[in-house]
C-alpha cells in the first residue's frame, strides 16, 4: 500500500476489522477470511491480509514471531513493526530464516503469505528444511502450529491420562485420586492460558471420567474423588461465568460448595461461596452476594484465603451498596494480610495484581476516579502483560479515565482489542468494554468512534446455536 493515503489506510483497517468479525461469526476458516479480505480490499498484500485475518497489530505480530524463536531456544532478532510494514508493502524482502519463522507464527505456508522461495519449501519438498542451529524438530509445522506442551497440546493429554487410569482401575484407587488432584492443579495453574470454551470442554470430560469411577470405590477413595469433582465443578463454574453463562456458573458452583462441605474441604467451600457472590454481584443481587461472601469468610482458612474472600466477594458488594466506610475497612484488612501473605498462582490462588484490581474496581464504583486509576496502575504493573489480569486492570484504568480523558481511555481499550483475540476475551472483559463504550457514547474523539465500531463487530463468545465462536 505504498501509494495509499493515510486516510485510506485507516479506512482499510476499519473495514478489515469488520470483515474479519463477520467471517468469524459465519465460522469461516482463516484462509477463507484472507480471501474475503483481499477480494474486498485489493490494496492488501497476502502477508498483510493474513495478519489482519488473525486480528493482530504489527507489534503483536512481531511478538508472535519472537515467541517462535524463544520456543526453539533461540534469541529473537531485532524485527521491528516498521520492518514488518516494509515486508507487507513489498518494499523489502525477509531473509530465508525470517520467512520460515513468520510462516510458523502465522500458521500458513510461505506460498500463502507470498514469501515462498525454492530453498524454503518448494513444491517438490516432502517436508520443511532441517531445523537451523542444531535444534531438535518440534511439533509445530508451517501449516499447523501447536503450542508448548504445558498449554494447548498438553491439555487433552491430561484428560487422556485420567481416562487410562479409570480404564486400569474402574473401581477407583488412591492413585486415581492423586492423578485427579494433579489434573485439577494443571487446569487451575494454566487457566488463563486457554480460551474459556476450550478449557471448559476438557474439564467437563475429566469430571465425567471421575464420576464413572466413584460408584465402586471404597469410602476413602470415594471421598477423595468427590473432593476433586468438587474442585473441577468450581472450575466449570468459573469458566461458565467467563463465557457469560451465569445460570450454568451458579449450578456448578453450588455443587462445588456442597461437595466441599460433605468432604470437609473448607478451602473449596470458601472459594465456591466467593464465586457465588461474584455471580450474584453480576446480576445486582446484593443480598445474596453479601450472604455468599460472609458464608465463604466463615469457612475460608485464615491468611491469603481470607484476603481473597474480602477482596473478591465482600468488597464489590459493599462498594455497590455505597457502604464506603465498611469498604475502606475491608481494603485495609486485605492490604494488611497481603503484606505478609505468600501469593499463590492459578485460578484458585490470589496475588497482588488481583487484589489491587478489586480495590481499584471498588474505588471506581464509589466514583473515586483518581484513586481507582492509581490502584489500577499498580495492578497493571503487577500483572504479566497481555494476560486476563492485565486486560482487566487495563480496562478498569480506561473506565477511570473515561470522564476526564476519553481519547486516552478509548485508545487504551483499542490496544486491548488489538492484542487479545475475541475467543480469549472473558465475559468480564467484554462487560467492561461495553460499560466503557456507553461512557464514551457522546465523545467526539476519533478513537472513541473507532472503539464503538470495533465493539459493534466484536463476535460473541457463544453463537446462537450454543457452539463456541
């Protein structure tokens, strides 16, 4: 697009976002989205069309390419967005190694990207060239990139191990209990690395496998399995909530709480009650939210678990009902605990980033916008970049800025949409984006107009037929 004006480039970006969203809603493949983009927008080169079809900004594409290098144990070279721009517009050609790495990052062949050369992967080759620098061949191929074994490609393997254990001992054994506990730990620790719809299916299948083994188990083994079914149900409840299925979330979390009580697992009972308070808060049912929060606090162990229930469950209710003094007391108690507590990772854990997020949201609800922004900055600084925790804190900061700095708030939200694919946007993030869109509805800022358009074209996490988008 070397001869294209700046205004036309902006128009192409907006139209590409709209087309991609429509194609995703229609369930089109990545290759078909690229074809649709290039048909509607003939100025696009193949390389740029693939990036836009993935929903990536140039900085994000550079990060994805660097991740391929790191996955091979290599130091990423200094590719910059400006260089990628020149590649896309045909002003410069990447070297052979870059061609391979860009292809792997995009999940396409060099030919599809317009990068094919005879020595990279020609039509007579049966396989990609040997991996450079003496690295062992990995699972990824140019046409089918897979993630590290701790995430996407390892996820089904966890369920399959549970399945084999059940087949080996249908009546249940202490080994199966230990394996189930390990599976719960894996799902909880890697919760934020998966789109919610993908993880929900795996957790559900694993829970069903355990249920088949419980009937013939002895009392001790049965209790151990029921406890792990409770934790899996808690995960299903949280996943349902992040997919905007609040009725499903309430069902799974109620079961989790009941199993926590019957198996004498206070941490499970407390956590499930806190999650039920979260669901009640989302539907503005303050009485039940407060009831669940206080019940969870009665069962949660002291220390970090108590801080979690205070910040996650009780504080939002107090702020929403404008009990500012009581909310400040809860913040003070939570802060005091967090100063000496050892943070725990994963979905069932709690850390400084999440704690400061809840405090920032409470200040936002109480219309203390400056304080909300300050605490949101603390949460962002404590959260790994581009994780759901980082997204949540960034959007809370945008909400706090919306009144006095609408342009900056909208730009911040657009940055999130550029970096995070729609399937990875939780319902909570979507809710914050919707709230921000309403706050900026009357703003004349150009970024606010662009945000409104992006939000209109944002595909829902679940289609009308109930399948994951």
